[in-house]
């Protein structure tokens, strides 16, 4: 089982890596960000949208915040149509994730979370620690795809090694 400190560290890593990816993507033209690059969610913009959509869905379960505007998984790539809107939404979500992680405790992680899964079309109940681990793993997985697309396109995101994360993100 993970501890609350893990969630706080991963929330900081999430912010650090999003700052890097969005900064690198900001150097590109909108058409280049939206170009289908053969990734599971097509483009850099689509994949970043999917990450944001998924974060909104999990935070609605973890913290009771609003669900995504797109009702289903297929629409996740369209959560925010325009780049400035996606950037702003990402900044707000990163702050919400940090705030939630700051208030998280080991007791909550030891419990279960129950919800209706649209993906499974069923009621689900799983250990909270597993779901929080999944939440951060999912972000990392898709950010890796974005990092590869950005690098291939000539943009320069930062390294991704957790032990290199600058201290200001951990404060």
C-alpha cells in the first residue's frame, strides 16, 4: 500500500512534468500540436486533452469535483478545443490535484472507493491506494507518449526522471 506522502510527491511530479510538456508544446504551431501522429489519441493536443479529461474524472471521484464536460471516453480528446483553454484548465487541475494530495491521509488511502464505471458499465469498488496509484500511473503513461511526440516534432521537453525533479515543486 502507498502512503499519502507518495501522492503528494506524485502530485508535484505531475505539475513539474505538465509544466515541461506544455512549455515545449507552446513552442509549436497549433496545427502541429493537433497533427495526427499515430498515437493512441492521435495528436499531442488530443493526448493532453485525454489526460486532462481522465484527471477530471478521477478527481470527481476522489474529491467530489465536477466531472469532465465530454460525457464519454471517446470524447476525451475534445475536452478543451483550443490551446489556451487546455493550458488554463491544466493549470487549474494541477492546483486541484496538489490541494487534494495535501489533504490526503493514510487512513483514507487504506479505505475503498466505490463508483459506477462508465468504461465497465458496472459498479466498482477498489482500494483507494490502488486507484491513486493508477491515477498517477495513467498520467505518466500518456505524458510519455506526449514526450515522444514532442521530441519527434523537434520540441524539447525536460527530462522525466523523478529524482531530478527540482525542489521548488516539492515545497
